C-alpha cells in the first residue's frame, strides 16, 4: 500500500506516519531523513544534495525525485510505504505518479490556532533531532533530550512570528498538489484538531476502510 501524507507544519504527520508504519508494517519515509542518510553515505547523489543544503537552497525537483526513487526501490518498500515530505511540488507529484503512484493520499488539516499552539511549544534536540512538546510530549528532564541527553532548543521556524508565514507558504505551495490528488480521486482529508491519540485511530480506520474496499483486508 503506497501512501502519501500531506499536511501543514505542526499537524502531526510524523506521529501519524509512525503509527501507520507500525500497524501496517510499511516504512515511514521522510524526505528529510533520506536526504540526511544520502549525505552521510557520501554517495554521488548525497554530494549533490549536500551542495544545495549547505547553501540553504531548495534541492531541485529532479534530484529530489532521484533520491526518493532510489529509496523506494529498496527491499523494505516492496509491500508499500508512507511518504512524508514528498511530493512538495506539482512536478514531483507528477513524477511520483510515473514510478510509484500512491494508492491513497491523506491530507491532514487543523485550525491555525491549534497549529500555533503545537509549534510554539515544540522543542527539538540540538544533536539527534528528536522532537518534544512542552505540554503534550515533555522530556523526562526539562530542556534535555531523553534519547541522547543533548539540550533542547526552539527551532527558528517555530517562533510564533514565523509560524503564520509558514502556514501561508504551505497553502500556496500545496494547494495545487492537493487539487491534483483530489482530481485523481486519491485524496482523503482528515481533521487533526484533536491530539494524536484521538487522530491515530481515525487514520488507521480510514486506511483499513480503503483496503477493505479493495478486498485487501
Ligand atoms: Zn537527542
């Protein structure tokens, strides 16, 4: 089962993807992670990606597509995958349709006020990238990563004044992709205003219903 997760920053996509990955035994593929892996491996592709990342530039579509394609051709993707962070442009969505057309695209939505609360309370580990929330997912020791002990920081992006800007940018960037999948009948919109423990069962049952409809469950 090939899934794409779409949603604004702070909607909780990563958390839902993890739960779905466990439940259906398919890998959660975040473009951020595979970029980092590729750079670490020092592959030719990795060096290309590094060139753009180091300069703070957007990695061009054809390189992003190449990285994703390489990742999806690995053994663990045979039964499917969850893509998180890809596609980010219409060109990427069209390319994906060519080599691994998604079965279902989950479009997560939440009110702006909910997103602002989630993002402004977010803390990120300065070393391993683990994510916490001062209210909803506090670390055992305030300001310290449970996993590696490094200090937690507020990402520049999560400052309240930057959040509104990010949301506007998200809408502008993703509305063509959302319409693209809507036209193909692949889009299901899920409200993520509630906390993850309430949203996750909705996500799981949406996927189960889809599989049942196809006689795959
Ligand atoms: Zn850490």
